[in-house]
C-alpha cells in the first residue's frame, strides 16, 4: 500500500557555503557533525582558463538547519573569514 508521502519529493536544501581549503573543509565538517547538522557536499572543478586551479566544495544544508549551521561555524569564521564564501541560495539540481 502506497502512502501519499511516497510520491512527494521535497527539495529544501540550500547551497550554504563554498570552501577551497581542504583543512578548513575538514574543520567545518567536524563542527557540523558535532552540532547535529545534516549536510552534503558538491564539488566544483576549476574552469579551464581560470586563474584558480583548486577544486572547491559547496556545503549544502537543509533550510531548516541553516541557522544551526551558522552558529556551528561561527568560531571558524572569526579566524578564516576570507576563506569561506557564503552562498545561501536554493539548490537547483535534484540528486534523486
């Protein structure tokens, strides 16, 4: 028997922030896990003729947990403010 909720797909993820430094990425992951924030990461490869050759990762969080995620990395933002770029835009792609 099928329920009404099985056909509904909810996309309420937000592209929250972008990071290029692997060490900072690991710190953000630890902080999010410690505070119980669910997330997923998408990778952005550098463009062929761009000056930056590093891969960047985008942290995507649930829109309802965005404030908790902001609070979780507030201590990291004080030290490495320029290395984290906040996007705060809705995820356009569907991953399932």
